[in-house]
């Protein structure tokens, strides 16, 4: 009996130790995901293109460890092994936000892809690809909701003219209470419209400041129309995030230029005496030579006639 108890005690001790180490191990390796991040919805629409983009990114960055989702062919030599992301168990336990958090931040042997896949959108494409191995009709609804929003509804822009020929774009957004607040850090590009294309004003895009204002100095040497009017085009750079947000504004800050008639200059395509001088001289010269040759021929013909008349007169 004594022996048996001893044995059972040993067995219990082993089990307790195993449980303790398991508890210790799990305490060391648990995803700690803030609720807001776990609930985050995929901001990129669920389209075949985005899933395909996610598939390519997955094959390049993840497959070597995780294998093909749903095939259970992951590289199991790591401890803990990289789980198969296609299993029903994983699919049910993970929201899009949780997958995004895990891919972004990593944990232990699972690398963080915050830097190596720096684009948030690209990491969300991978989430779309991974979720495509489960049954998540709600993902498509989210995307439809996103797509149904008219482009540019999140921010609005107005163009203002400051002193000293400063062009300003004011960008407002709506906060959670519905109040209009300045949108900070939105990149804005300014252009002057030309006959052929757009001329950028300033050096690249400008970010809005704390007041939601992005400004550039209008160049002093830009030609405008006859009254100095220049059509300015302002555009929010990040179309992916905000949609197409654009504005146009005429400013009076250009140098007034009278548009030239294309036929006013001495050009090859012009008409009459506006042709290039060399053309007129060459033309007149050739014409002169032709007349001189004609004159010489006429003179010689006259001479021949006189010779003939003389001959006839001498030999009747
Ligand atoms: C170096 C091998 C390796 C690479 C590369 C890798 N992972 Fe992992 N991943 C792991 C390991 C190991 C774990 C398990 C981590 C743990 O539980 O401690 C893991 C865990 C995960 C989890 C969480 C699984 C769960 O059950 O919670 C997700 C999601 C994941 N990886 C996605 C990815 C994606 C997407 C990529 C590519 C962008 C990727 N991983 C690249 C090794 C890797």
C-alpha cells in the first residue's frame, strides 16, 4: 500500500509539474490584443484582386513556415509549430482585426511584419486571403458598406487665398460626435493648369498642420492669361484612403501674357510675307535665275533670227 501511494504521489507530482510548466509556457506566449484592434474591420474591400494580392504576399512571406492553408503541411520543426491558418478552429477563433494584429506585431518565432510589409493595406490583403479559407460572408458586407460610401465623404477640402500670394487648402473631417474638426497630416498637392498637363507648385505634397491647413507660396514667375489669371488645381494625394478629393480655384497671381497668334511669327507654316526670310530670299533668287536664263534664251533666239535674216538677205 505504502508503495502504491508513493507511486501515485510521484505521478501526481509529475502531472502538477507538467501543468505548471504548461501554464508558464502559455503565460509566456499569449497574444495580447487590445479590444479595439481585435474588433477592427478590414478597410480594404473584399475583391478577387485584393485576395489575389494577399495570396501572392502570403506565398512570399508566410508559406515557408505556415505551409498551404488547410493542407496541414506547415513547417512543424518550430516550437510552437506555426499553425495551419486554414483550419476551422483558427478561422472561428480569429477576427480580421486579430489576424491583422498578429501579422503586424508577431510574437516569439512568429515575426512582426510591421516593417517588412510596411503597407497596412497589403497586410489587410493577406487577412482577406487567410479569411478566404473560412466562411465569412460578413467580410463582403463590410466591404460593400465601405464601397457604398461616396468617395471623399470622410474629409472635405476648401481652397483659400492668403496674403502674399499664399495658396491654402483647408481640410476638415468629422469626429465621432459629428463635429467638423481640422484633419491633421493630410498630404495635399498643388498644380497650375497649363495647356498641356499640370505644373506642380512647390516641392511635392504639403501636409496639413494642426489647423488642417496646407499652404504653398505661389511662384512669382508663372505666366497666366492676358489678365494674369492662373487656374489652380488642388488634390489630396492619398486617394486610397480619402478617395478623390479635388478643388479648383482661379488666382490672379500670374504674369499677364497676351496669347500669341501662331501665324504672327516668321514660321514655315505661316502665310504670305511672314515666311522665314531665308525662304523668301531663296525663292526670289531661284525665280530671278529662271528669268535671267529665260532672258538669255530669248536674246539668243533673237540673235539666231537676225543671223538668218542676214544670210537670206545676202543669198537671195
Ligand atoms: C519564421 C516562421 C514564420 C513566418 C515566416 C510566419 N509565421 Fe506566422 N507564426 C509562426 C509561428 C511559430 C507562430 C506561432 C506563434 C506562437 O503561437 O507562439 C505563428 C503564428 C501566426 C499566427 C497566429 C496563429 C494563431 O493561432 O493565433 C498568424 C495569424 C500568423 N502566424 C500569420 C502569419 C502570416 C500572415 C505570415 C506572413 C506574412 C506569417 N505568419 C509568417 C511562424 C511564422
